[in-house]
């Protein structure tokens, strides 16, 4: 490569032409390594070369004037950045470099930059702004490029009158490859040249002098006609070499005497006509950085003048171009290093806990969250990887996964629980407290991944679900309400599909084959053609035709009629409100529906299969494929009918295109949280999204932790997390945190019933060692369930103010006897992350042990056997009992080819058995399977255990009695 550059440059050299006045801002464009193999070449960026200040002008001296040392230096510099760029090529980042296209010889400079960049494996683009661009317009372009993460360097080439401090300092110092910003110049003057970019022209001057054999120590240097950053950089670099440096302008009266005294003269701008060349003493080393030295009137080899050496402007420009590209490479290397795992420079928010602990919403309002773009930057997200919604929440684009694909994953922690009371035992609170402890107090990168709460429970029984006390997600009202509209998108998509089903049945029942076909494939502007999804249906039917006019009558009928059997429709409409009167409805009673009515129902929105698809998908393409595979009914011959068959897949994907992006929020202590997806934990797998977990695992780095929560007890949420979510994601968990409370253990030990909204009995507010000891059987059983999967378990005892030391110590001791790696009392609710530091340390230690994770069953075994395995190994049942309807469904799904899917049991969360009132560890019971359904798009079969409702109802006194809005401050009241 070293031999090619001089040849390239010789080919590019041309006789000089008078420089024209700069009229345009030329912005070099992004360069992607490997000749465009980086992240999407071709995007514009700001780049140009600083012409007046850097003195990049052409000399009239002949090519023969270049010294061998100068040429060798250029070759050597090129070789160095070529070697450096190998690192860039491996990682394939996008860089940006370039120059302006000015009249005359500056086209040559553009060619030189292009060739140098090509040699380094970079692409550069030159962007020109209009000639009359204002300072504000130039700054606006610079600011845009500052935020373009694919751009790693900008070089400005604009007219001298636009080189204001505002323009120069608009440029980010880390992208200032010409060293013109105050920050880069300041670091150079301070002696921190290794931390900044230095003017490539100034560096080229020093290197060419040294390589030409000039000893700079003690020499008198005169810099003539330079100004701005070039003047400052030259003076600083010469002084570091021991030279005595003076800078002077052409119009200075002492110019002649100063030229006589100088050992070395550096010409920084064109010499005026009235200055005679004879003022430069024979024997003086002259280095030219100007465009028209001697104005083309006197040759460099004039017999009347004998310079000690003349280093031409071409040499300076060519070497400076190589050094500029080298700066680009250095900037790219620095950027890549920053993308690799590092400990976050996170500004954590301070807590000032009060006693007694205020309400959750008061605590939330008492903390001012960081701006979400600041949080995103702190955790390593780039500006173009987030979409901001308001001040405190943002969506994260999936492109971050591609950028960090080579990054090692962090540790993966699941928070599950014992069988809870109807009040819940604080899994979300423990999750938040744990990450606050890890990040804010132990300085470990950590991420919480939570489900988005449904508005049904929020306005029904449960209220807010953002954690609690001093361990919660903020702002809690935004977390608990619409967030970024994901659940609304799911509702819209779900109901569009439901409408498509009944509409198709109506039209098939009221039209002939021909009329139906003509409407499905209409003539538009004289052309009739199949849509993309219709072509896919033809292929599925084995019809290899693309011309609608060539189908036979039989093929037309086959294509146009889905022949849906209304009695087999499993797809229901959804609503994100608890409404018991929609559990069974009749649809189609209007006169326009011509008597085609049927019984149907509404489910809660989070029970939609589309929510489960969102939670389990790993890409937009995968989500589209899953949506298309969703089975909504069977036809009259028993074959499945899918969303693809209805032609609605593309529309569903459009409605879900934003919902697929995880939502970024923060805890009370300013640590990051992903809130994404909220599948029903009874009839779906009850875990947050695979995508949120995967992105978080990359962002925390190899030594970091991602803590995600499973719904309900370990027998439900954890079992589904392992057997369904881990199969879909391919991720292997390191630790399980099992949440327990003294309250729940007392209930399992025989304490009185616990009812939401009713004050607790004295058994729960006073010490009762015997009830705790008896109830620990449930905790021991849940530990054993965890051990079935080979993952170490740490018990987190969520402490309430009524718990006594004796009760706490007893639970921790019995948990460790049952096989827990450790058991730790947690106080995050009352003091924040500080109260869970012991839990965080225990989790770190457990995660350092080797996980022996294994699935509970092989998906290839028959459906019945998989159901039985879960019933016996997890719930402790003696056996299962299938209803005739359940057996018929199993036979149908097996015949349709769905028998190899994992199982998602839909059962009560209030007991290990199917009976909510059976506490502790029920034994020797028969688990009844009343029905079996399929979520083919999500990828699981879900048996219904006993009677399960997919639409909750409102209690006598719902939470909405306490929820209100202050119309003056617009603050939400009463959420929790």
C-alpha cells in the first residue's frame, strides 16, 4: 500500500489554477468502513476542509521540488492509518470525512480525500450547502451531524467570513478532526495533545520539517500570514520542539527584518504582490502552506534566490489529508471502545426516605426524574436509537441489537414468588429495590424489565403496579396509565382481526364464488392483480399462478372461500377494562347483518394472543410471521384458519410497528427500567418481553445484571418463563429470586383469609411463630420447583413493618434448609435500594456459580404427557383429568401439526392446585383440564384448569372511586 499512494498522488497532480473565493459549505459525508459495509452508507453528513485558516492552498512550484523525505513521510503516514483502520474494518463503523468542491484545484483535493479514504477502507461523501447559506443554517447542519451516530468526523470548508466562533464551536470536539474548536485547542495548549485532535496541517508542517532533516531545537521560526487554529497549533507544536516562534502577518512593518532573522519560514497564506521574494534570506528553510506562493510569477528554482529548502504546499496538503483521515480512524476507534462494555457513568438520584412512609404517588411526585435522553446516553444508547415520548419515557429502537451484537450478555435474574395472597407479595417492588441496590449502591450496571400494567386492575382492585414505597418506577401515573400506547395498539390490532373474521363469514354466506372473487381481486385502472398476501395464500393452497384471470372455477372457489366454522372461532374481541357483562355477548343482531349472529365474548386486552406475540418475538420480521400464523378458527373440514388466510397480517404489523419497541423509564434512584408487554399471567406466560431482556443484557455488559419479573407464583410465572420464554429467547437464567412475605406464609400456615380492601386480621399484624413455621411449606415447595430447572435460588423476604425479628430469622433459616442459596430480608420499601444491598450481594454471589439450567420437558412428547409432567412435578398433583372437549381439542391440534409446542397452563394463582382456597401444599389431587386452546402465533398450547375467566370484573368498590385529576395542576390523584 505504501507504494501506491505516491503514484495516486502523482496522477492527481495538475498545474495550479488561481483559487476562487469559497462560496459553499462543502460537507463531507459519512464514511463506512470496508467500502460501505458499515451501518447504511450514503447518508449525508457535514464535512469540509477549513480552507482559509488551515492555509490549504496550492503552490506554483513544480512537482520536482518535493523532497524525498517529504514523500516518505506521506507514505509512512498513510501506511500508519491504513494499519489503524484494520480495527475499524473489523468492527465496520460508519465514518465521515470529505472536502469541498471549490472551483479549480480543489476538485483535486476532493479526489485526494476520496483516494485516501478508499485506501483506508472508508467511504466519504461531500455535501454542499447553497452558496447563500447563512451562519444559522450552517450551524443547524453541523448540529444534525453531531447527533448522527454514524458520523465520526467533520471537516468544515467554508468561506472565511463564516468562520465564526459560533460555527466552529457548534462542532462536537470528538468529531472535530481538524482541531478547530476551543476545547481541542485548549487541550493542545495545556499539553494534553493525546486527548484531542490537532490541526492536520500543523502536524504535517512539523513532520515534514523533521523528516527533511531540520533540527527544530533552538531554531527561530517565523509563521507568516497564518491565523486562527492553524496559527495557534503551529506556535504550540513548534514551542514543544524547543523552537523560538513568532507569528506575523504580511502587512506588518517589521516583516522584512523578521524574515531576515528567521531560520525557518512557514507561509500560512498567499504572499501579496508588493512583498518581494528577496526579503527571504538565502539558506532559509521555507515551508509553504499557501495556495499561490510567488503568484505563479517566479519559479521555485529561480537562480537569484537560493533557499536552504522548499517544502511545497502540495506536500503539506497531501500529508495533512492523510493525517486528517488518520484522525477519522482514531475517532472511529474511540467510538468503538465506548460501545464496548463499560461501567455506566450514571448519575443516580438521591433518596430522602420519610417515616412513616408516604403514599406511593406522593413518593413518586417527590422525586424529579432525569430527562429520558440523559438516562439513555448514560446507559450507552445513541441519540438515533431512542424515540422520546414526553420528558420521562422513550421507546428504544431494535437497531441497538445489531450494533451491540458482538457484546457479551450480562447476568440474567428472574424474580418469582411463593403462592401469593390476593394483595400480592411485592415481586415488582423487590425487582426495583434489587436494581436500585445494584446500580445506585454497588455501582454495578443493572436493568429492571417489567410488564406494563393493564388498566383493568389499575381501575379495578389492584391499583398501581409500579412497585411501591421507595422502590418504584417513576413517574408512576405515566407507568400505570397509557404509557406509550402499546396496549391500545394491541387492542386495535386484535379487534381488526376479530372484525375481519365475522365480515368474511358474512360475505361468503351472501355472495357467489364469482362475485366474492371479483371483490377480493378487483379490477383497478384496468389491471387486476393479487396482493402479496394473496399470492402467499395461493402458494399455501398449491396454486402456482399469478394471473387472476387464469384460475379455474375450482381454484377460484378454493381461494375465495375460507369456509370458517363459526362454532370453532377462538378469537375474541378485547378491551382494557374490567367489564364482567362482556364475558358473554351476542353479536350480529343488526338488520344489516341479515340474521348472521352468534355468541361471542370480550377478553381483557392483555389476554390477547397479540400481547403474547409481542412478548415472545425477537424482531419485526418474526413478529409479522407470528401474527400471520395466529389461528383464529377451523374451517368446515377441520383445517386451521389463520390471520394470513384472512389477509390481515400486514395491517396488524403496521398497527404494532411501534409497540414492538421497549419503553425506557427509570426507578426512584434514576436507574434504567424497560417496561414492555404485559401478557396475562393466567392464560399466557406472564412475563415481560424477550426484546426488552435482550437489549438490556447487551447494555449492562458482561458484568452487569438484568432483573426481570414473572407473574404470580413460581408454579405459574416462573415455570412458563423457563419452558416458554427461555425456549423462545435462547437465554439462560443465572439466578432466581423467590419473593416471600411473612403475611403470605401465615396464610399458608392456616391463617384467616386475606381479602383485598378488608383490614388484615390480628394474626397478620402480631407475632405468630407457629403460623409462619407451618406456612413455610409453600416456600419450601416453590424452592423445590426452582431446583427442577437447575437454577440457584435466593429467597428475598419482603419485610413489612409488622414483621418481627423472630419471624424474619425463622423464614430465612427454613429457606436455607430447603436448599436456597441464601435468604435475605429486604427493606427497600421503606428506604429504597439501600435496604436491598444484602440481597444484591447474595444475587451477585449466586450468579457467579455455574447455572445447570434445564427444561422440564421435551416439546416433542405428546401434549397430554407435557400437561401431566407440569401437573405432577410442579403442582404436586396425583394425575390429570381431561374433559371430552379438552381431549377433542388435543386431538385436533395434534392432527393440525401443533403437538410440538410448549404448554402454558391457565390456572388460579392463589393455590398450587386448581382450587383457590387450598393453601399451603395440596397433595393427592386430580387436576381437571376443562378445555385446551392454542396460541399458534405466540407458540404455545394453553390448557384451562378448572374454570378460568379471561375478563375480570369490577368489585363493589373499584379503585376508580379514589382516582381523580386536579384540574388546576393536572396531577393525578389516588392511583395508589
